[in-house]
C-alpha cells in the first residue's frame, strides 16, 4: 500500500506541479469523514457519495485512519475513529448551554417522567440535539445526541425560530416542504400555529414529526435575549393528550427560563 499523503497537487499548463492545495485537501478529507458518518463503508461508496476520485478517496481515508479520525476493519470497512469520539465529547462537555442546562433537564425529566431534549439550530441540517434525558415510561423515543431533525415539524425546531417573524417562517416552511420535511400541516395552518406560539412562548408537536409522538417546547435565551437553544418534553399519545400537554407548558417554560437566567438572560 502506498504511503498516504494529506496533500493534493495540480498540474499547470506548462506541466509543472503547483503548490499543494491544502484547503481543498482539508475540505475533501472532511467530506470523506461525513460520508463515513452517513454510513458509507467502502472506498467505492465514499467516492460515489462525495464525487472524489477513487484513488484520492483511498489516499485520504488511509491518512485519516493513521490520525484516528477514521478506523478500518477488514470485511467491515470504515467507521468513525476514536479521535472524533474524543473531540465530540470534549465539545459536548465544553458547551456552556449543555453544561448549564443539564441539571435542569434532569429535574424536568424526573418531574414529568418523560424524555427531555435540548436542541440548537443548525442552519444546514435543521436542528441538532445537544442533550437527551431518557424518560421513565415504557416507550422508546428515537432520538440521539448529535442527531438531526427538521425545524417545522418539531417542537424544539419551532421554539428555535419563534422570534424570526412571518416572512422568515414562510421561507423556512417552503424550504422544508420542498424536501418533504415540513410535516402534515398546510402552510397556512403552520403559520397560524407559529403566530400563536410566538405570542405565548411555547410550541407543540402534535404527531407532526412521528406518528404518536407529542412534544411541548420552549426557547432558551442568552444574555443578549437571543434564542440560543430550546428544550422539550416528549411523550406518546398513550400518555399525553392535549390536556396534559397544556399542563406541561408551564413546567417547560419555567425550566427554559431558569436555564436562560443562568446564561445571563433577564429574569
């Protein structure tokens, strides 16, 4: 096997080798890592996913294995490496929002017996879950820390954009609708619901993302008053009818307020 190198070179019209395109190589390496995270296991799969040539993909993947950003197992292929796990947990521990919110989320989960989430907005990928506290009920909520969901059909997503206003809401809905991610509500129904949520400071997910799953969300603000995260209580329709969801609203809002205060927001 040839020794891997983390540089790409281009050839000029005169036939001379140009300087290594370090930034291009970096971006390609990140694309390879992302492809493996998406489930690509072979060089062929990664190459097809990224559009990077087979030989360059093999060279990048081999180099990433050397520095532990990827790992390779015969007959199983590529997986994310231990160094990425280390960095992920370092980022998780160092997040001011996550570390501040954690004890409040634990209390909320204990009080409601339901699963509690903390999320933030990822403009390219909808929302990303920063933390999750499992509930005590005999149900499994199919979410994970680091996982992503759409904005328009999740309570945490709606809570994250409460301040954006109708024009931005409409644009967001249309973008996700085109991808089949906007949920079961029509645009007019969804915009009407958002106006109501913005006025009252909470959000619902009434079986919009996953059938039978219901959530109550609220925004978390920092010292500037900006929404920087959101929280939710998640259960199923077997345990949570609309009346119980309304009972949960003040609990979720109070915890969101406490976290916000700890982040410097006004009381």
